[in-house]
C-alpha cells in the first residue's frame, strides 16, 4: 500500500508559478512509476508528467518547458514545478503511483489560474 498526499495547490495569476508536492507513505525509491495527472472541469483526466524509479521523466508535449518534475527520495516526496501558468492549466492535479502489483491515487489538489 502507498498513501499519497498532494499539497501546494492554490490560486495563482497567469504567468505565476506553483510547486506541487506529493508525499508518499513509504519509500519512493523503488516505485517503478510515479506521475502527475490533472483533470479540468468537463474534461478527461490527462497525464501531465511521469518519472520512473531510474529517474527517466516524460512530459505532455504541451507542457514541456513550463513544468518540471523532481524527487527527494530521503523525504519520500516528488514535486511538480509549474511555471508560466496559464488559465488552461486550471484543474485538479493528482499524484499517482504504480507499484508492481497495484496503483494508487492521491486525493488531488486544486490549481486555479486566474486574474
């Protein structure tokens, strides 16, 4: 079992930045796949970015250059740095982990980009 707790969401103006955190209840060092997804109102959940246990990262094409993943294995936490935010980034952002046997979701954190 892995419990995931997101934090760092909030209201930000266009052009601003936020850093989301995903704290795991156990070591993330060996979790094969972790990711951030987001779901905007009326839209399907979509992959934002992912990171493997080996450190390989993958980003949605539309977000490359603005968003960046990082991880702190000592804190069992991984992060999503979001820069140059635009209103279309408004969504609930979810942390996701896929172990060898199961997959787990956090409860989500709201990000709103608005004047």
